[in-house]
């Protein structure tokens, strides 16, 4: 009988005890005495969010197919349990075995967003693992980082033994085999890290030295170990159809953020929006075979009991077999009471027809993401949407019975003017006008246009990685301009406006493009009590500002200057396939508001054709 790490009296006192007991449907139990490697897979946020993450489900399934590995899960304890664990000195434990994480061979942490960085330190601290890699001994697990934020791993370099660059299905088996080999030979932790450094896609921060110029920018970034490579190459799965994928995903005990079966239909995006990091990182676009997807749909629904199935991709409308797949899902599952969710669709006749079949139009709203209000600004960001397309799509939706629309925009984009900001409410008003052009007896009541703006953050490996950001006050003043302009619109009673928190944006900007020096701020913020910083009710900006003051680091250096095209970036040692020359060309196109065609219209020579697969070879077959 499995013994829980938390006693009944603790479980009765804390919020949602089911977060911590494990034993869910499809979770994997093994005999720990019969495996060679124990791997704790961590999402550094609360259970409900971590359980919604597809990447962990894929790796959990893939690792546990190996007889010699037991992969278990761990999430950040919520603040109530965090306090209890510290007071009672309970070490952080894995859900499946309830054993302390410190007893594992590996702790793998997926890093999805910048505001989880203090939670990573919480995971290490509660586990009893020294926060800094230099303080760890042979008794501690190897701490691995993966996920999108590892494409600038430097703010976290002090805390991780190694980073895995790219898609997890490629070299993890090789890495685990090396660990077994080293363990059998009686090798040390250092021996394993040297072996791991030889594996493509693996980055060991302690094997590199950084030197800085007087102005604070990087002078050089060089390996200090013979096993370390000068360039780390991102790992890519070229055959999506045969890549590992879970037929039996773990079913959460409590409602997760995304409580459904997820079908990943493709990776990558052909669009080339200049602000979008995922669109550059996951190139080239690679599709999954439609017959494989149909098979997974059957198996995953049967094995989970979920009542909803969702398609996952950066741009579902660009999947070439979308019509066939969606028709199949509706025909097979709608009559069985299965809801079908179709995110990331462009609003066109086919999409509206499908959405009309799978949604209650009276309750649901349609989502448009124009990202910018003016045509000039949409050309700067290479959005590839004209006002005519937006209004035509909205018109078709209104005539189909919808009356609720959500619009998403960004403020603070490169070259943005006050006219561009005012164009946001003007576009929202034009959409509302389009609704009221429909004869009154054919309308579905009043329309409701909800507009949200986030603040733009320049990300590594995008054409906008050279752009400057603004101060908290400047962001708020931009939102105020937009808010006041909404009050001037004809249909203001049908329009609603929300905006993102500017304080969080400033911090995300620092850590998105930060260097190794910023790790001191993260550690100091954690020491001051920062935790769950992506949760607005937990976020404390004053503590973060105190951490910057205590460490002597200047936010302005990281956020307020436009970089020169020659500057050495903290992430320049990573090869994602997309070349820096291509990104420079795109930056210059942006400054001239010139549009670059999408990958299916014309190859722009970004560099990823070297992988000889996906969209890059479609037209050549």
C-alpha cells in the first residue's frame, strides 16, 4: 500500500488536497527497485496548470515506455502547503511514489514563461537541492531545464546543471543511456556532465565563461571545457506522425485549466509574424498524418473518458487536412456528446460553418487577433491581415448568428505612433458598425466587442529581438490613450476594453533577454518572498523592485535601449536553424513596413530548409 507524504490532518487543512495525492487514471506505477533511472518531471506552477501541459504528457509517456526508467510528476505546492512543508520540514515529493525528489536521479523542469522563475527556486529549495549548481554534490539529482524559455537560458544558468534545447522526443533516450553507462562505471556527476555535453542539443552552463564590456554588453562567450560545443543545435522531430504521443494521458482528479483530450496536428507556423517567438523556434512547419490523428482521437477519448477534444497547433487553419479531420471528428463524436474545440482558426466561411456545428452560437464568442489597429502597424509586424479581411470575417460571423467578438492587440510595438494606438478602438468600432448594418429583425440582440491589449515584449530569435521596451508609466499612458479613444467611438456602449498589467511586462522583458547577471535578481526576489509571480493576486512588484535595488542591476539596461545589429546576445550560441542574417533582414523589412510572404507562398531563406523536411520540401515533392 502506497504511503502518502502528507498526513490526513495536513490534507484536510489545505486547499484542493487532490493536487498532491497522485494515483490518477493512467498515472504510471512501477517498482522502484526494478528501474535504473528515476526521473521527476516538474511543471513549476500549480497542479491544474501543469496537468494541462501537453509537453509533459508526451515526455511522461515516452520515458515510462522504457522498462529501465520510472518518470513521475511534481508541481509547485500552493502557498498554503508551501508554508506547512517549511514549518514541518516535509521535503517536496513526487505524486506517483510520494518519495522525496532529492532521492531521484533527475529533476526535469519545463520552463514555459518568465514569471515562473521564482517557482523554480521554490521547487529546488523545498526538495532540499542546493539552489546553485556549483553547490550540488553526488547526492543531488541532475537538474535539467527544457521548454521555450531555454532559448535564452542565461538568467537561469546558475540554477541548472544542463539545458535541453529543442523538442524532447529526439535525444533524451541517448542522454538516459549515457547516465546509466556512467552510473554502471562508477562515474561522477562531473563525468556525466562531460558526456552529456557531447550530445547534440545539450547545454551545460558551467562549461562556458562570459566576459562583459565596460558598457555591460557581452564581449565574449566561450567554452571552458574540451567537451563543450561552441554552438548548441536545437533538436527537431522531422517525422511527426511516428513520434511518441500518449494514447493514455493522465486524467487529473480535479478540474484542470484544459480538461480535455489534445490532438497535436502540427508543429511550427508558416506565417512569420515578427513578434512571435514560437513561429521562429518551431520552424519548419511539420504536419501529422490525418489517419494517425483519427486513430489517436479514438484511443485517447476511450482511455480518458474526457468529453472534449481540442486541436493543438500555432495556426490550425494552415493544416492541409483540416477539413477532413474536422468533418471526421464531428461525424464520429458529436453524437456521442463529445465537445469539439477548434482554437487558432482564421475566420473564414469553412471555419464559421464548422464552429456553427460545434458551438452554441448564442453563448460563444469569436476570437480575432489583429494584434495592431492600423494597416501600417500590421505590415510592420507582418501579420498579413487587411482591414477588409477582418471586417469581412466579422460580417460573415454576424450573419451566421454570432454577436460576441473578442479582439486581441499589442501596445508598445516597434515604430508605434499615437495614431496606431487610436486605430485599435476605431477598428473595434468598425466591427460593431458592421453588426448594426444587419437588419434589426435578423440580429441576435446587441453586439458585444471585448478588446484586450497586452504590452509587446521582444523575444530572442525574433526579428524584434533588437527592439526597445518602455517604462511601466509609459505603458500605462499608452493604455490610457486607447481607453480614452474608446470613449469617443460611436458604438461605445457595445465596446469593452481590458489591458494587461504593465509591471509584469517590464519584468518579463528583463528575463526574456537577460544575461547571467540577472540570476542574482531572481534569487534575491525569491529570498524576499516572491512566488507565483504570474498570478496577479500573488505578484508583488515592490519586492521585485527591491531585488533590483539590492543587486544593483538596472532595468533600463535590459529594456530601454534599442540593441545594435552587431551586439552579441546571451543566446547567440544557440543554433535554432533560423539565421541571424534572416532576422536582421526581417528587422529591416519591419522598419520599412514591408510584408514578407508566408512559407507556402514563397521561401524567404530563413535557414531551416537545412533539415530537409516539412513545409520546406512540400512544393519540391
